[in-house]
């Protein structure tokens, strides 16, 4: 028997280097007019989109079968918006929560959370944070965040209506 210790196999699928290569390859394919340039998601991304929608609909994570925490709801909705899912489609599977009382702790918590994550203001409604609380926390103002209008129902931020 040799004196070498057995090393655990390393999962390189999630390593930062491999993730960056995948992102670069997808961007390159889109630039050259690949299949994803038509707006269709690749297989892995489509499966992720469906999993996120399913988890929001069920209210629990698929792997652990535990209920979703408010931060998990926010991150899943943010990911779906980044994948191009409309706010209306998300509302069909995940109803916004009832508004939470805007105590000083809630306002401070929303402010800290927004500084850390920079979620779009529209996602907070899914955990019961209304526009008045967002305004008091400094997330949205009279003119909105970074020139964006305040929360509009039905459309994600930065999306214009078709004329």
C-alpha cells in the first residue's frame, strides 16, 4: 500500500473558471447569431427558469423541501427577471405577500438589504414590502431609483410598453 493520501475528486462544474468559460461561450455564440440570439434560452438556462418558477409556485426549495425564506424568494424573482421573465408571469405563480407593518426595524432591514443586493424595487412586493416602506427606506424616491420611475404594476423596471 502506498503512502499517498487519497484526494477527494473536485467538482469543476461550479468552479469560477468553468462558469466564466461557459458565460464567455454563450456571449460569443450570441454575438455570432447562434440559436440563443433569437431570444430562446439554452437548455440549462431554461431548466433553471422552470425550476425557479416551480419553487416559487410550491413555496419550497426543490432540494431541501423546506419553505422558502424571504431572501430566497427575492433572489429567485431577481434571477427570473434577469432571465427575461415578466413580472406578470411571476405574479401568476407567486402571489405578492400581504404588506408588512413598516416598523423602524423593517425599514432599516430593507435599507441594509437593498444596499447589499440592489434588487429591483418591484421584487420587494413579493415579501410584503410596499412602495411606502421602500420610499421610507430610500430604495425609491419621488423620481425613482437612478432615474427610474417608482413601482409600476405589471412591468419590470426598465421595460417599456410597446406603442
